[in-house]
C-alpha cells in the first residue's frame, strides 16, 4: 500500500484541522511601519452574523517594503452551501450562480492558510473578517489562533477622534483613493492597502513608528467606543 505524501497529509490536515491553527509569526513589535510585511485581507459574506453567516469571497494582497502588487495574490469565490440572501446580494452583487460549483470553505482553506502565514494581516474592520474566518475553521474541527492584525478603520478613528464614520468609502475619499470594485473582496482589499499606506505618514507624525506602537494606538479607538467595534 502506497503511503500518502507529506504534502498530501498536510492538505488533508488543513481541510479537516484539529487543535490550534497558528498563522505564521508576526513581525517583531519594534518593526518600523514602513518595513512591515503583511497580508491585506478582505471577505464578502452571506450576512453580518459572525455565528451563522458564511464567507463567499476572499482576497488578499501581500504588502512589503511599502508597496502592494497591482493584482491580488489570491481572489476566491466560495460556495456557502446555502442560498445567498437577496439583501446581501444587493450589497456585494454576488448571486448563487457565481459561487455554485466553486467549492466550499474546506476546499479553499489550505490556500487561504498559506497566505495567512505572513503572521500579520491588515484590513478594514478586520476583526469582523477574523471572526468569520475563525467560525469557518471551527466548522472544520479546528480552532484558529487569531493572527496579529492592524485595522485601518481603528487607525483612522484614532487619528480622527472627532469623525463618526468608519466606512471604507469615506475614509478612502479623504485621501483621493478610488474604489472601482467596491464591495468585492478584491476591490476592498486593494483600497484598504492603499489607505494603510496613506495612514503610515500620519501615524509617524503622531509619533507612531513601529508595529507595536500602531497596535497600541488603534486600541485607543477600540476602548473609546467599544460598542461601535463589537462583532
């Protein structure tokens, strides 16, 4: 009997994980913001309930040396195994036919996990995406150790304490960032990456130069308005 290859065993382990799933090693806290390597990540979902809704699209760009690529490193459509609500389709434009036959989350998890190995992810309201991702992994029998994350919505709020909005569109508009494919995982991740690069010099102007300082700084927004950021 032929024994399965190491790669084959790893594939099956990732599709049906057990135990703690760790997402690489984050950069050291003293890493300058201009030097960090991270995955800029976004999802689209069947809704906003982190306990019951499902991921139907995920995309990411690897940021390094202050730049993000023109094309995403991955851009996935995921079949949630159930109808997509009309109200959600009105938001992101994804209908059942666009995900039918694309494979469920289990089929795409190894690809997503490979990119999460960056150890640090950046997103706009990223803790919502992490909550959905953790729930999907739990359905596979594993437990995701949340990756270290920088939330551009929280960073923007900490830099603009008098502003009430946190949506990606007005945050980007302030810096002249257009979002041609708004409410797609691909388009929103690209815009988030551009927004983060615009926020870096503002953070530096406030004395925030390292990853650790940025993580502490964004918590100021979280602690100031905890209900606004609760998922």
